[in-house]
């Protein structure tokens, strides 16, 4: 019997739609480092990068039943990229507010 790590992304997506936590763990193990590197390259903060990537996987699990993604990496990449941009926008907002207040 194949192990979860040998399953395709589409098979893992099917399994998490059926509430399989081991499939989610396999997806996490497969993509965590790549997503972290992507996010860190944008936000340049280890703590923020960890939180963003964690949130990507939490959201994947929370939305699993209605997930319409056909390409897992594209879905994860898009979510992580969007969250990175939101983080940077929040930083700009904070810096702007600080500058106005000073």
C-alpha cells in the first residue's frame, strides 16, 4: 500500500476534502519550506513568515469541504502571496501613521 507521501497532490486534495488529517500533514510536509521561502523573500521577517504560512494551512483545512482548487501548489502559492502582500500593506500603513504622528 502506498504511503501518503507518494500520493499526488490531487489525491491529497480529495482526501482532505474527506477530512483526512494525515493528508493535510503530508501537504504541510511537502510544501511548508517552499511556502516559507516564498513568503520570507517578500516580507523579510521570520516570525511574520511563519504566521503567514501557518495561516495558509489553517485556511486550507477550514475550507477543505468547499475547496475548488485543481492545482494544489497554485492554490497555496496564491494564498501565501496574497497574505504576504497584505502584511506588507499593513507595514506601510503603520509606517505612514507613525510618520504622520511624529
